[in-house]
C-alpha cells in the first residue's frame, strides 16, 4: 500500500516471480509497483479485495498496466453468501489489456463454474487448505483446468 517499489523489489530479491498490491493503494504506488516488476522482469497482480466500484477501478488499473488484475472474495463476505462470479464478470467486462485472476470461494464443487468464465489465473486457498485431504482437493481442481 506504500513504498511499493521497495516492497516488490524485496519480494523479487527473495525469490518471488509475482507479487501483489492492493487496488485500494494510491495510483502512484501501483505505478511504482508496475515499474519495479517490469524492471525485475517479473509480474505484478493488483488485488481488488475491498473495492466497491469494480468496473471503474478495473478500467483505471487497466490503463496503469499491471500484468494481472484479480477479484478476491474474502472469507468475511463468503460467510455472507458472496461468491466471486459476479465480480469476476464485471472485471472481465472492464479490462482490455490486462490478464485476469480470481480468488476467494473457489472449491472443488465451484471451480468448474469459474474456470468456464476464463480467468488467466485461478487462485485457490481455503478450497484446498481447509479440506480433509488438501492434496486430493488440489488434484480435483487441477483436473478441471484446460490442458493447454
């Protein structure tokens, strides 16, 4: 959220290939993060968690030029029944240059629906780590993904 170029440089210095910045950060911080990622030959994802006007912010970020813009439905909203589907479609409809990612609420029984929407990156956390057999859950979700 602040001193973004330093933060992403540190992530890459210690082995990251991609890092994230929150979409709520100042535009200048995001521009600095994009610049640091490009300088390092690495990638940057802007995480839209907490953004209410997804269409507007997605358009603004698309103009800045990160590698990815990703929706992220947090656990607190998932507990209220929110899913990543509507937000992801708003994102997809409002970016023209940037690849897309989606995170939050993706489980074995919901993964196919979001995969069918065509994100460039699918981020699965709790849908694997909170299951009785994380390795099997990961295998099942991976099996649903296109083989290209």
